[in-house]
């Protein structure tokens, strides 16, 4: 029998694990605290074996182990005694499922229920009984190795009380579409982007356009077009090459705010992590705003100074604007967070643009 070799885990993948783990923790506390909630359901339909090996040969715990430990800890709270937490872990490889079971047997999971299965991840989702878990908020983590999304499997979750996180492996498409000859592989791209292969060849090097296609499909599949919250956060390798985007979907502004905040916190108070050679504390002249000063910006990774620049560009010509209006704007922004960053935002507004924050919660610009 061929010896099992765990995946090599790169820094950007570790950060993905951390983001899902931290978001699940905050999400669970919010949902379990609702009187109308029966509990939560976490689904990882492409879960792998639960660990990998880091660049220094260290063992790195993957998403399923991190989430199980996290949710079991959350359920220690006495106030959640009447709630239930279900985890569904599926992988096509029985060997990986067996290894995952062994990993999870070594930790405390007495407060949660874990169900394992071995089948195609999309088939698993198609067979999932939504009726059985009515009253439970569901979080689906859809994490294929390649740009391979089956929308019929995901759509029921888009149209239920659920959050969906999709790993969009944009590097696969940008490299593969132009050279693809195999009809099966062509169909993978066609199904994922709902576009003819000829059209995909035209845009395959534009990773932003590819990501926008996926987000458009999500909106089109949602049964409530006016209440869709979508965020997309890029993950770069150590050469600053875009590997994938984590796309978050929810009908809840609360979950949307939490995901953005979590993504920034995990990335060191930025929208993502890149290998940057600029000094983030260095000032530069902002020629777009009458020669005022701003902090230097990494074009691939937004910082709080970029949030403040956005606010000034939109509201700076007004004599005054209510903070609640600014915060509502940021709450709905696809990238910029408000939750968790209000003190820093107010401080930089004053420092960079001379804003005065009044007692009545109004920003006055000089």
C-alpha cells in the first residue's frame, strides 16, 4: 500500500485555516446566543485529513480539527446547554477520513456531534437534508483544490439560513484555461464560470474579472437579490502571486461585518498579507486630495489608512457628516471593515485630514 503523505502547508494556507477558525468562533457565539436558534451546523465537504506539514517540518492542524476544538470549547458555556452543534466532515478519500478520525479522537469533542462520510463533496451536498436542520444556522466551507464549483450543489445553502465560504482557486483558471484541451477539464471551467470556454480564454489572465464572475453567479443564484452580502479576500504566495480568493456569502449584515473584521485581524490589520517593501508608517503626499498627506499604501493589501482615504474622498468636501452614516457605509463595503476599527479610523481621520469628532458624533472637516 502506498504510504500516505500529508500536504505541505504554505503560510497563506495557514492563514486560511486561521480565518475560518476565528470566524467560526465568532459566528457560533452570535448564533447560539439567539433565542430562536436551535444550534449550528458546520459542513466541510472537502475536508482532507485534518493536518499537514509546514515549511519547517512542523505539524499544522487543518480546518476540521481547528473548528472541532473551537466549537467544543464554545459549547462549554452553560447558557448554550439547550443548543446543539453538528459537524459534517466529508472527503473522497477513505484513508483521509480515517486519519481525520484519529486526529479528532485525541481531543475533547464531547459537546459536539461529528458525522463522517466518504463521497464526492458535491454529491454529499446534494443529499444533505435541509429539512432535518431547520432552525439551525449552517456554515458551508467549500474548498476544492481547483477552480471546480458545482452550483446546483451549493444553491440550496445560498437560499437557506446559512453562510457560505467558497475557496475560488483563481490561479488554476489563469494558468489552465488557455492550454486546456481535455473536454472534461473544459467542462470544469465552463461549469464553474457559466461561460463558454472561448470567452474564458479572453479573460483568464484577469483574476479580478474571474472573481467578479463567481460573485455574479452567487448573486444570480440567491433568491433575495436585494439582501446579499458578498466579501472576497485574496491570498498571495510568497512571490506575491494570487493563489485564491475566499468568497464569503451571507444574507446577514452581522455575519458580513464579522467576516470582514476577522479577515483583517488575521492579516495583521490589513485586507491580506503580501511581501511588501514599503514602510507602512511612512507618509506620502496625496495629490488627489489637494496635497494633504496619507500613509503609504500597498496596492495589493489595504490598511486602515486606505479606509480613511476612502472616507475622505467620499465625504471630505462636506462640512460635516454623521459618524453613523460613515459606519453604515463601511458596514456595506465589500472589503473595508468598520467593526473593530472605529478608534483607529477616528484617530487617522484627525491625523491625516484634520477631522474634528464632535460630541454629537459628527465629523467636521477643515
